[in-house]
């Protein structure tokens, strides 16, 4: 009986230590901070905020109800080798500080990070330049060769756009180093709390609810539009909003997709704000266990049509393995399903896309691995 008591006491002490350690760990700055005060009151007035969290326009399960968390964890820990390239990816080290911008130009950094430049105005979207898509440098390591750009390579940024607060879109290490060279920041509702917690001046940041518009100057207007996703950096979801954005930059109409499952909002956005000269849409990290929060490649082509996009730039692939599909599968499936539906550009990381010029269309990924069909 004494032995049993000792075991119980030791077990209780271990559990207590682990609980305190986890609590202290979750206080690290990288996890951000929930909104409070007047900002929270604004959130609570949003028609998109119900029962203590933001909601999608269409009812959406993050995971299928019949799928257990244990099963998902087991599958994620036993990914096939094809989720990563077998050798470093080819890239183009463009001089971003002297980037020609007489035409609307976009430079993709892999996954969902890219720079948009036209004349004297520079926009940066979801920069992740720390080498990892996770709160600590253990999980979500970037593919070899893809971290060709760092914050030091960036020019001064007129507008930084953050689509939501997941680690593969809002990177603490990058933001800490970057924000002093950024003039304006646009986020969805609630995401601004993370940035303020990290020391970003509040006067730089404007947070938007869906369908809200912010005019930066006479020729630059940005509107937050719905996406079908979720949010959260800790154990709670839905305390911040997730968005796509419509950007009108000196007459150029651009769609910034963020992360989204497929729904009728693409058609609504296209009817209200289209046609778009170019749309950046997520193409990857989908899975059979979460079919509603990321588009399948075939749905991406449909979304581009719904948006009335003249050109589609597929993003959200070729840098991190956040799902179990082969790393080339998203782009191959998209090309197969999108042929005849949408004009597509497939630049290497760092290779400029210049609208009005010949678009990069090389199938460069086929030179990295033997194509798996």
C-alpha cells in the first residue's frame, strides 16, 4: 500500500511539473496573444463571430467527424518519403531591391510568401523566412534549397499583408526582424493582437473584417474577403479571423487567396470585384481527412474560373511538407485539371512573374525527382 501511495504521489508530481512546464512554454512570445479590451469588443460585434469564435460563411468541419486525432497524428508521423524532394530545388536569386517594376511583377518565395511590385509600391504577403513553419525549429523544416531569400534581401515594404495566424503564414522570427522596414500592415480581425504583443507599433496596423475596405492612398485600396479556413496558434481556434484579400494597386486588380477550402464565396468575390489580372491561390497541403479547409487541385482551377482570373499563380506548395501527398502532386493535378480552363504561371522560387510579358511556364519540378504518376 505504501508503494502504491508513493507511485501515486510521484505520478501527481510529474503531471504537475509537466502542466506547469506546458503553461510556461505557451507563454513564449511566438504563440502570440488573444485580443482584449476595445479590440475584443469590436470582434464581438462582428457578424462573423459567434459563440466565442469566428465562423466560416458555410458550416465547415476542420477534420472529418469520423477521423480521430490519434489517427491523424499517426499518419503525419509516418509520411511517405515522396512528401519531400530528393534534392535541392532550383531557384532564382533575384535582386529584390532593384527589381524592375514597369509592369506588375510578382516574386514567389515558396509556399504562400510572395512580393508584389508595381512602380514605386511594394507589397509583401505572408513572409516566412525563418526556415520553419512551426513555433519551434523542429517541425515543418523548409525543403533544401528553398530558403534562398532572407529578410535582409527585401526592399522597404509599403504594405505587408497577413492572411491569417497559422505558423506557415505568420512567422514570429520573420516579423520581429522585418517590421521596422514596413510602413503599413493589414491583417484580419484579431491577428493584430499578435503583432502588437511582439512590439509592432499599433499605428502601423489596420485589421479588417470580411468585406471591409481600407484605402492606403488614392491608388491603393485593399478589401478583406472571406476564405474557408480556421485559425489559431495555441490550443484554441477561431479567436482570430482568416481572410483572402482584393488588392487594387494603381489600377491593377489582384486576388490574394490566403488559405481556403472551396465554396461559393469565390464566385461571389469574382462577381463583385473581378475580373482579376492575377490570382494567387493555395495549391497544396490538402488531405482526405480535412477536405473542407484546403482545396483539392481540381477545385483550384474552378476557383480561378469563379474569380474570373486572367492568370493563376499556384502557391502553398514546394517549400514545406504539411500533408502526406507527394510534393509534386498538387501542381501536376492542377495542370491536368486546369488545362483549357485557366492560364497558369509556374515560376521557380525567386523567378519574377511580369504581367504583360511572357509568363514562366517551365515544369521545373520534373527535373528534381522522377515524376510519380
